[in-house]
C-alpha cells in the first residue's frame, strides 16, 4: 500500500485488525451479548485456519505453510492482511460456516458486516481494487440475512424453520 505521498505503508496483519475490531465490538458488552460476539470472532478464526488457504495466492500459501510449521495456532491471522480478510469473510458468511443458532448467526453476519466496514473505513482495502470481493461479500451477507429472516418468520408461525431455535 502507498500513502498520498507515494511512500509504502506498513500493511497491518489480520491479527491486529481483529484485535482493534474486537476492542470496539466488545466495548460496553457483558454477559450473553459479549459471549455471542466472542463466538463470532472465534468462529471466524477457525474458518480462516480451516478454509482460508484456498483463497490465497500460491506465494501466500507458501508463507502460510511455513508459518504453520513453526506455530500453527492462528497462523493465518498472523501472516495475512486486510485483503485476505475481506476475501475470507465471503467464505465465513456462507455454509458450512454459518452458525446453527439463529441469534448467533445474526451476530455473525453483523460482525462480518462491521468488519468489512472497518476495512473500508480505515482505508485498509481500496474500494475500487476490491469491488468484486466487496460485492460478493455483500451478496452473501444479504442472502444469509434473508434466509435468517425467513427462518425466524417460520419459527414464529410455529414452523420448524430448518435450524435450531434460539431457545
């Protein structure tokens, strides 16, 4: 990344981005609301570790593989950057990564949406360069939210809803 003066800027790693996002997301939360946001973050980290490699370039895959040889826990978050996070978010908000509980899934979708907003708002990804990934993420979130809304309506009407109840 280059700043306005043409100088190369340090690209923050996903670990630092998630730490900042969690500080903001957890501010003032306690109890079950806090646990649900923490669950969303842990689930994203698991998604990155399990499926993140498939969205990487060959060179980044090699870096990730080397890092995993030395310290496998959270290797994706430690080595990859904002662009990789944006791309993996589209995986995170689709099956099989959607959380089974409707309330948790709603938190998961809001968490991913807010994280994408942070990436854009802080200029960590360029909207023009990453428009396809942004649109893909927006479509995936909107589809999952629509499915969630239909499940909630079916559950409130006494239907099975297809997934676990938030009881």
